[in-house]
C-alpha cells in the first residue's frame, strides 16, 4: 500500500524510503520501510483510491483528507461532447465505406469473380452501413466513447470480400 508523508496537511513525500530521519533524531540507514509501527507516528498516511466510474469519471489530483486522515484523489466527471464523438465515428464510418468500396472495386476487376456472388454481397454492405449509421446516431454520453465500429460483423465482411480476391 502506498504511503505519503504529511506535514502541515500537505503531502511532503510519497512512498516509504529505506533511509529515514525521524523528528526525534533517530535515523534509519536501511529497513525503515519495514518498521510499520513507526510510520503513523512519523506522519505517514495511507493512500486510498476512491471508487469512480471510469466511463464517466477520472481521478485527478491527490490530496490529504484531514477528516479521514488519508491521502486520496479528487474525482472529476469526464466531459463528453457527444456530437463531436458522433462526428468522429461518422468520419470513421465514411473511411470504412471507402475501404470497402476499394476492395469491391478490386473484386470487380478480377477476372475470376462470380457476378451473382457480388450481387448477393452488395445488400449486405448497404445494410451494414445503414445499421452503423443508425447506431452512431443513437449513441449517448454513457456509450459514445465505447463504440467500436470495426466489430465482428465488419471483420467478417472483410474476410468474405478478401476471400473473393
């Protein structure tokens, strides 16, 4: 467990040292970190990481909490700009659409392609694009940062297309 040396309600040092000079004049030239019975008396306090939701919050500055007599962290809310995040996802979707179009073009240029097979795949590509577009439009503060565009369906599409080359 991390400990911090507190003086005048301020964090002076983080992490127990091996060598330490106590205020009473006693010096340790090794092994101080194992002298647990002295740590509290010498001003060392435990660090406690507060509970937080990493999807919506982050831990920021550490500070000495005089009331609980511990070192802990400030928890701040993540400010999520949903519209910006959606725009980024839509741009990624447009780039993915271009990537798919390039693979389809390579397939069409191939002499050994069954046109019937390509006709069957085209609606699948359109549906996948429409589904992703709808998904992105419905993203919220809670899930916009977790959205994965290139999930299993998209990867399966690329495997299918690449097998046609």
